C-alpha cells in the first residue's frame, strides 16, 4: 500500500520546480516582441489605475473602465517601491516573477498524486500560459487569476465556504473573474436542485461583483462613466473574418485549439473514472470558458485562463489514483 507521503511532492520539489517554471514563463512573456515594445505602457497603466489617470498606449490615451478595479498589482508595486525604492518598471517585473512563483506553488501543491504527475501539471500550465501571451501587453492580473481559480477549486472541493468567501474578496481586487467562485460552488454543490447551495453560489457571485464595482467607481478617472462588462461576443464574427482573410499559425483560433487540445484529451480519457464532484467541476469549467467568450475578446486568450485553469485542475485530480503507479514522492 502506498504511503501517505506519496500523495503530493515535497516542499523542496515544489519550491524548486515552481521557481524554474516562474522564471521560464516570465522570461518568455517579457521577451515576446510586442510585449517588450509595450513594457513601459504596461507599467504606466498600473500606475494610472492607482492615480485615477487615463491609460497610455502607443502615445495615445485609451479608456478601459473594466480595468479600473484591478488594484491588487498597482498596490503591491507602489507599496514595495515606497518601502525599498527602485523603479516602478523594476518592481513590475519582480512582482510578475513572484506572482508566477506563487501560482505554480498553488498548482503543484493542489495537484494530487506523486511528483511526476504534479510536474506534468506544472508543465501543462506553463504551456497554456505561454500560448496566452498573444496579447500585446503583459497583464499582471493573469498569474494571480490562475492562482485564485485553482484556490477556488480546492476550497470548493473541500467545502470550505467561509475561506472561499475570503479568497473571493481578495481575488476581486485583482480581476472580476473572482465571481467565478460562485459558479464553481453552485455547480459542484448546488446542482441540480440543492437550493441552499445554489443560493450560496449566487451570493458569492454577488459579493465578488459588488467589490469589483465599488473598486471601479473609486478608481475611475474623474468624469469617466463606469460600466459592467462589454459584450465582446459581438466581435467574434469580425475576428473570424480577419483570421480567414490573413490566416497564420500564430492566429488566435490555432492557439486556442492548441490550448484546449491537451486538457480535452485528458478529460475525455478520464470520463469514466471521474467522481460526481469532478464531473460537475468540468461542467463549471466549461461554463466559465463560455462566459469568457461572451465578455472577453476571444483573440486575447488570457481572458480564458480562469476556465482553462478549472478544466486543468479537474483533469489533474485523477493524480490521486496514480500514486500506486509512480511510487513515493520526491524529496
């Protein structure tokens, strides 16, 4: 019989691999040409959020009301610069690495099973993250977005509603995707007719979005009108036509298909082995991906990261059934 210790990799393994993967994905992100060129704009946009100033982009001013509530990273950057000095651009890069590291620690520690399975999980997340770097500017919300989504999954499966509420409030300072915590709870524990649990999921969505709206109002440019979400789904036909007119191996439909292929294959192979909760987790992931397609620009694959993270988490849960195959954890 496998030892309890084989359930997950050791902390030494987790810290070492998380550090390597964080450096790798941050290096790729920072050196994609369009992101390298727009690095200064990305940094100034974080400062603009905190200062309620317009967003600079390529020498022009753009207005993105949905971004105004994303105060977590600007707060961290400005606080550390105030405490330790240095440039805001330098702290932007440092916090990118730190949040990537924290994200991979969450992924590796949340993946059940022996160390090869956890390592596969880290590699899969690196893969989808790198494909999501097709947007012109680095968005420092992305790595925390994945970490929070994985945390939502783990707390939902463990039925820790109180902790889930707390994490959701914190996640709402990063991005409006915090509302997906309620979708997870409703799908996993409320479906099909557990009304009390469905109500808890709805309340969680409402709490998250209320925090988001308050922050958007507080950090809006004076005179700027706040709004809920843009119906980006209306732009999909135009984006499809543009891809058909100028097809490319790096076009968003190709990258999207490549992002979905590994996790789709894993989920299909595991379809007879999943528990009921894992099946509902997959359903929640599909719903979240669908919501991302409605409100997020599909050619920016980063908007689908919460849904893809949930689907990957669900697929990696089969690792608990592989302990006997791989043996003890790494030290």
